[in-house]
């Protein structure tokens, strides 16, 4: 018969201290059994139990320990069965941490809609109620669109009414909704539309999304700027009620402050148009435009939403002192596309290149030996420059200014003088034209019958050789 100690269970051992064998072998046998029956034992302790039982000499007494029930690995996060949760548990989990207060603006979803108003799910323990008298700002169409599940923004009138539901108002929240729309538009730099409802000494009062804002006079452009009357007087007809597009540049809900800019909206639109135009335009194209601005260095031309620049040097083949001498604001004209800088979004235009350059056709109009009229434009030590047409200027060498020897051209001519000149040379490729004043005067001189004609000096080409110098000396000696 087997010893009774070999079949003792932990319960029996705990109840009868005298029957427990305190030897190490008995301790090894009992310990695995306690570990196997313990519901909180780890998987590592369970895995060690079979090994300890195998080493024990009393195998039959450790059968229960050798084959313990399988233990699944502990999951990383326990899966909660929501069906077993009570309503209190759900409320504690999903209820907002902050309670409602009067004046809060909250979001909700329509749960029911009838003649008395709305029942709204606001995410709290109790629903919210919007009475029909707090929905008067809604149009009939807006009210009909309020179906179950529709999102609404409401103002908290009373956090807890007589039946526990929060009393809400859509009318008072509409302004707040407008602020949210404007805040989002400012964040993404989107253009907003509004209506001018008034004016003062500083600019225009504009209403948009139920919020009244202000556009300073410096930020008004276009038709609104034209109809605005400074000094606090009544604006011109059409100003009040005008639709206007603008960008939001400042918002302060607490101070009820909103600043708009029509100029920023226009600049953004022009930038979009310019990006489109620089992709479509090509150098050499001829397009229509309207002069929108003039500066000391050129004129700006609107090409249909984007401006290009005509530099003062490209306004005319003739020298231009001021762009206003050639164009005026509002002129509609054709322009030549000179350059398109797609990286920097710049468009260079030209007005003079609509026609041929004068030097390209000079030989068709003029010939060597022809007498022409010219205007002195500049004096230099070696001669005087004279313009005969448009952008064509020639040089009158100092030797071709007078029959007499002179030290400086100012002894004979001054800037602005209109002269009759003879063409000596035409060099279109080098943009050079040789002129002579003295030879034109020689041809025009006719001596009287009662006076002996003086011998004419030889015509000079600006280059003197020995023979020419001797002829000039003889003329001077004869004159003496």
C-alpha cells in the first residue's frame, strides 16, 4: 500500500500539519501542485512543473502536476465586450470632461425635428433642445434641410433646463459660425465674398457670413474705390450693397474685430492669372492690353489679369524722355512680347518692335549725297550728333562742320539746332551714318552776279592727305 503522504493534496496538507513530510523530496512534490492549481501562476512556472515532476521518484503521485491545463499567452490588451458595459460605464467613457456653460458654442447632430423645434445630440449625458423661436434666422429652405443626422452649431442658453436637457439657440450661434468660416478662410488664404453695408472716414464696412468687418481705404481698389467718398460724406450711388471679394487679414473674436483687404484678393487673383499667362505666352507674340500704370522707367500693361512692363527704351525707336509722352493710362494697344520669365513670373513687352527698326530700312529711304534735315542732339570734342529720323542719328565730324578750322563744335552749332545736312556714308550693319554740314551749305551757296565767286574748298571726307592740305593752304592764301 502506498504511503498516505504520497496522495496528500494541498488542502489536506494545510488542514493537517502533522501529516506533512517536511523532507526536501516531499517539498518538491507538493510545490508543483500548488503552482499548477494557482490561477495567477505565470506561464514560466507552469512550464517548469512537468520537468520537476519528471525528476521526482514518485511519478504516480505527481501525475496531476505533469499534465497541467494549457495556458494561453496573455494578450497585449484585453478586449472589452461593450455589450456587457452598463449605461453609466458608457457615459463615463464618452462624456466630455468639461460640463456645459452658458455662452458656449457647441456642435451637434439633429436627432428629431418637429414644429416645436429640434432635439440635438450634443455629446453630453442629456440632449439639447432648440426651440422654434431660437431658429428664426433660418429660411424655410434651411429649416427643411435640417434632417436627422444634420450637423448644427448652437449657442448654450441654459446648460440644464427643467427636464435636464440643455436649452440651445441657433440664432445666436450663426454669428459664431461665420467667425469659424472666416477663420478657416484666413488659415488657407482663401478669397471670401461679402457685401458693403456702410462706410466711414477710414473705409468700407462689409458684412460676410453674418460678421461685419472693415476694409481700410488703402485696401479698397477698383470700382469700390471709385465710388467711395472720403470725408464722411454719403457715398456715391451703387456703393452700398455692392458685392466685393476680399481676403481676411486679421480676426479677433474677443474684440469683435475683423479686417479685410480687397487689394490682397486682387493681387492673389492676378498672381493666378500671371501663372497661367506665362505658360501660354511665347516670345514674339502680339497681344492686346490696356495701360494701367506709368512710372519713370516704363508703363505697365494689363494683358487680361496679369501685368507686363514696357520699359521706357521699348516705347519708341525715338528717344523718350517720359513714358507719358507716348502712352496714357487707359490706352488700349497691341504690344509685342519681348521676353517671358516663367521662373520669376515676369513679362517684358515692347511697343516699338511692332514696326521695323529704322536702320533696317534706311537704305530704302536715303542714299549717299542726299540732303536731309536733322536736329543736333549732342556735342562732343570730335563732332556733333544729329537725328534725321526716329532712332537714326548720324555724326557730323568736326572737320565737316565748317570751312574754317575750329577747336570745338560749339563754335558752329548748339544742341537743338535744326540743320540741313548732306549724307556722306550709310552703314546699316554698324548703325553708323556720316553727315556733313559744310558740304550741304556749299551746295546751297549761290554767289551774286556783281561779285566774284570765291573758290570753294575741297570736300572733305574727314581724312586729310598731303594733297588735300596743300589745296586748303592755297585757298587760304588766295583769300588773303
